[in-house]
C-alpha cells in the first residue's frame, strides 16, 4: 500500500482555533499527565494502605483488603470507567450526584477518569506493597517490636521504608501503565492525548499522521519517566542496602 505522508498537517490550524494540530496534541498530553499524576497519587496512598493491611495479623482487616483487591482487579478497566461516569453519580446523594453531572467540560469527565484509574491502579500497588513486605525477613518486624516500637511504628520506621525500596522498580512500571491507561478516558469524553489524536484524524482525515504523532509523544513521555525513575532508584539503592543490613543485624 502506498500512502502519501503529509507531516505538515501538524503545523496546520485546527478547527477550534486554539493553534496548530501539534499544539492541540500537546495540550492533550497535558491532560494525560494531569489525569495520570492525580490518579497515581491517590493509587499510591490507597494501595500502600491496603497492601500493608493485608500483611497484618488482624484477620478481618486482611479479609476486607482481599475483598477490595479481588473486586477491582477482576473488573475490566473500561467497565469501571463507565461505572464511575454513569452509575456512581446516581448512587451518591442527589445533591452530590447532580453537582458531578453538572460540572462543565472537561471536569465532568476528568474527575470520574481520575477516580477510576486511581482505584484500578491501587489494587496493583497493593499487591506489590504486600509482596514487598512479605519478602522481608520475619525478624525485621520482631526486631522492631523488641526495641520497644509498637506494631504501627515498626511498620512505619522499619518495614515500609525497606519494602518501598524493593518495589520501586515495579511501581515505575505501574506509573507508566497509568499514563497509557488514561487513554481509556476518551470513552467518557475526556480529550486527553489519544482523544485529541482521534479528533485530529476526524478533522483532517490524516489518521496515520495523527496516531503516529501520538505514539511518538507517548513513547518520549514514558522514556522520560523511565530515566527519572532509574535515577531515583540509584539514589535510594545504597541507603536501602545499608538500612537493610542494619535491620538484619538487629534482627539477629
């Protein structure tokens, strides 16, 4: 198949009058990052709490955490996106539901997208935090308690700092997944990068240029994330090894 590429379309004005198509896509990247970052902060907080709870000796809390993980892990992301957008506002008190439904664009799509991605990702974070904690020697917790720390203090000062150093690499992958998964938000009307690439190809009839440009932007963005996280991993690696060694000696 022969195709006449027309890359200058990226420098042409888009119909909305906000600038060129390239600027249109860059604004979409901004919404992608805003959605991903907000969702990631919530997912990290919720996932850390759920993952930690699942390693405690409190059986009812462990069961509750397991229930949370199993429910949200086994529902497809796009189904959860529709549930947050169409169903959740109807289940909330009428005043709150009406306020959400009446939010002007793009906030009416942005908030459900953030919450959906946050909860969906928190399950994966919870699994990684649980695995990181369980990978530590059992003596770590016992050593912390033996020095006079409470169970909560042992988690805060001894266990969690080491566990997060262990799970930092997979957390990097999860952040990249949040950026890519944000593309599902186009199904509820959020014009992030993929949504704007789709709009561009509908306006200009240049489907290959639109989605090739979006692909390159996604690729460059995720490569930057990888480089930044690798630098962070190098920064915490040595202190992490020192802390792990000291805690192991205390455990003996």
